C-alpha cells in the first residue's frame, strides 16, 4: 500500500522511548498514532494520539486494537507471536509479521534460522539441565555464556559461566527449569558492531552505516558512527547484516548486532526486530532517520536515504545514576547550553542503569563529537 487518500493510522504495541521517537518522526508526515500499553504513564503517551491500556498478550485485546489501525508495528519483541498471529488471522496487518516475530523473539530459534541461511554466529546449543551445560562447556571450552531464550535485553537474561564450579550458580540465576535456556561459546572480540537495515513491505531496502558500539555492564553506552575501520570490513559487515535480516524475512527497521573477533571474523550476535538504540544517531546524522524509514516501510511508502549528511556522529546513552523520580540536577542546564542535542524520554521513574535519554553530537571527526558528548554528560550529572 504505497498511496493513501487520508492520514494513515499506525498502531504501536508498547509505549516506551522507541514508540515515542516513532511518533515524533511520524508527526511531520501526518501519521496518526495509537498505542497499546499496559500502563498509562509511559514515555510515548504524551506524543501519541490515543492510548489503549491493556494486556498485549491477550489475542482479543490485540484484535480490537489492531482493527482500529491501518497497520500495527512493535517497539519491542516481547509480545507473544501466537497472540500476534491470532490478530493477523482476523485481518490486522502487522509488521514485522508474526512469523518473523516467532523466530526472532526466541534467541535459540533466531540463531538456528540464521545458521540455516548460512549466516555465521557463535557456536550454540540448547540446554535443559546442568549436565547439558557442563557438556557445552567441555565442547566449547570455558568460559561459556548461558542465556534465556526469551525476554533478554540490556544484559538481562544472560550470564558468563566461568567453569564447572560456576554452573549451578548460573542455572539458578537464570531460572533454569522454569525458563528455556541455551549456551553460546564465548567469543573474544575486538569490537562490537551494529547497523540498521530497513526493509519495506514493498521490498525496498535502506542500509544504514556500520557503527561501533561500546558497552558498560552489558548496556550500550556509546555509539560511534561511522565505525573506525577499513571500508572493506564495513562492507563485509553490511553484507552480513543484510543476509541476517533476509533470513528472518524482516520488514521494518531491524537492529543487527555483530562481533568483530580478534581473528578478524564478523559474527552476528543477535537481531532486534524493531528500531534500535544503536540507530538513534540517525535522527541528527542521516538524511532519513531509522524511525521515519521504519514508518515508511510498514506503510509501503518510498524509503528515504539512510546516508550520513555529516562526517561523524556520536551517541551516548544517559543512564540513571541513582533511583530517582525527577530530572538530574543539570538537565535544564544541558538543554540551555546544548540545544537540540539531548533527547529526554520522559520516564516517570529512574532506576540505576536505566536508559533515561540520549545525547547525539555531530561534527568533522569522531574525536570532536566524543569530546562534546562527554562535556554534555558531565553537565547533566
């Protein structure tokens, strides 16, 4: 559907900061938004047209919500694919499709599908008990990574298992026996890379620059764009990311996280079937942001250019330093001194390590951008 005779209505399942930025990106296009959220007080509530409060895993709720929209998309991967499929069967258009979500939201199924399509990932195996974890450790070599198959993000849902004596601790920590788990071989990496691949329901594609992501305590802290590596390596990473999104038949903006191993091999770490933290820089730095292109993709509109319009950009996540329900003391000063560079998500509660906002700086070099971004962070906190 590439032509509209009226303003299209896009439903977003989830009302967090990603939904907020989708709404802000769609407003200039005249798109009307509706949200489905469990809670009324969410970051996107203040910028969306209407909020439906309800359980997004109940098929009847999804059906009712979806039938009020022209197309439905998601800002997270936690909605049960079976509920999405029931809504789709009633005529609701959903992108990414329930078939894609079924594969991607289960990390073990996701890795299996990638391997089936020739996409390189770290060796992995499903485990159902402590004995199988021990067997994986012997096969892969210690340490190994134990992960939950579903609901893991920002360092939640995984733990490093240092050796046989650490297995029981890891098993209980991740709820073994209650949650489905799998193991991955630990990959010593030189760098973590990422990109956004946007695929339209009409088949058009936009490929964003490869970025380097820098983590602290398993949470993305900085994004450097473009990643400071040779063009040949960046082309290889882009090609791998495209093949990964093709493997799961992704529609919309997909985040692709990758490892650059110390041996120079690039492996896919995981896919996010949505707009992604590693692509926030695109709001200021690209001709068309990942958010606008995601909306264009699910509506069947022509995609905009994902190319950089600046030489370099740096994004830094603003993480909560303590449990507070107010702005950091320096936030207003930051707004005054650095207009247009700070994105605050309007979350009503902060917890240590929670993403409360982000900063994007642009300039002639990564060093220049990073220096300015760090100055802004020091002003806020």
